[in-house]
C-alpha cells in the first residue's frame, strides 16, 4: 500500500526569502540607498558602482524579484527606482523597515561623487540644449504644451491661495518670461532665476516690454546657489529638464517660506520619446505619485491638483504643495 506524500507549497516563504536574499548584499543595499529619491539606467548604475553591466544587471534582477525595485521605460531606455512597500502585502512591513534602515546609510564618498558625475552629464545635456535652442524655445514648447494650455489652471490654483498683498514669489526657470506678468500683478516682489543666460535674456525682454518694475531677474541655479525664500515658488514645466527631479523638489522646498506653497506644472508620464531630442526633455513626464512622494520627503503636504488633457495626447498636472506654517526646518537647513 503506497502512501501519498502531501505537496508542500512554499510561495509565501519563497517571497520572504527573496526579500531577505536581496537585503543580504552590501552592494544591493547601496543601490537601494542611491535610489532613495532618484532613478538610474543600468549603464548609469554600472558607472556609479564601478561594476560591469552584467554584474549590476544581476543585482537589479535580484532586487526586482524581491519587489524592492521597479522599472520605468523612458523611450528606449529603462530606468530603475525603488518600489514602494505595500503594508497589506506579505513582507510589506519588512520592506518598509528595510528602506528606513537603508536610508540611515551613508553612501561611500566615491559613490556619491560618481552620482554627482551622472547628474552632471544629464545637466550638461540640458544646458547645451537651452543654449542652442533659445531662439526657437517657444515653438518647441508649443509642440507639447505651451503656456496658454496651462495658464488658466495655474492661475486658478494661485488665486485659491488667497495670499496677502505683501506676499513674494519666486519663479524657477521662467523660460521666455511669459508667466511673469501674472506673478507681477499678484505679488509685491517677484524674483525669477534661470541658469541659462540665453533664456534669461528672453525673460528680460518680456519684462521690459511689459514694464514689470517689481520683477528681479537673476542668473543662478536655484538648486545650488543662494536664492531668496518666497511665499510662493512657481515651477512651470521645469522638472522634466532636471537631472535629479526628486532631489530638486527637496531643494525647491527649502525656498518656500513656512506657511507658503510650491506650485508645480508638469507633464504626466508619457511614451513620446521624440520629446527628448526635439524639446530637450530628460524625463518623459512623471507619475502623479512620484511628485507626491518627493513632496512628502521634502516636508510638504499635498493641496489642490488640476489635470488637463491635450489634443496631442499629452496630459498636464498642476499641483500645489504646502509647507506647514509651524515647520520652517527645511527653510533653514
């Protein structure tokens, strides 16, 4: 008489084992640390960690099987970023605790320097584009989304803030200055900063034509140079040109006064990769959750949001994030 051996199922334990395996390697932990508020392609990660492409691909596969990283296609490239823990799923609390502990790690100096190198390569490509294309800036912007297509939505969120007449504004990356007349009419003082001399000249010409006496233009990098804090910081169609948008949002939050707001206009995630070459875009838009997650990490709270669908298939998100009135930690950090 033969005995039937019961079939054992290990799916649940396999899932936990994969998570523990992924966390059991110092390089993989450092990869997770590097992806805290950023995303990188395979070749970029190979450069950052000074390892061959096949080696980093293996580690990314292990992290992906454990549900610790997710991928996003940007044109022909695939970028890796952290996957968010799901509290209700098996291993969700372990996943969340692991990331909390990983964020306590300090990346080795050489890794941080190579990350800055990757960001520098991205920034150089963006700056080169604006230096070359300033003369055709508006025409190229209109290929995707020009100011008239989101002007009213930004204005609606701006007016809903009900800021006092003494309030100040800072616009980061004003482009050709098209939105500066709106800000000049609603704020006592407006400062606009851009790191492109060619683009700043376009904004200056706009201010002169409109006679904007309360607008100050500065050639500066808002993410690195000293800039004044303001009651309202406006960033229209800029993040997708920045090397590290998650880190940029944290830097921008420092420029918002306690009780003030950060207004962001951005493209939603899309797959029209021609925008990279034609419009100098480093990123093909962003998921709504991306902006919310980065804002939360920067100490901001979500407010009103508006979404605009365009006939050319793009979608725009206009988001307001508030800085708590009783929290000025980021301003003085």
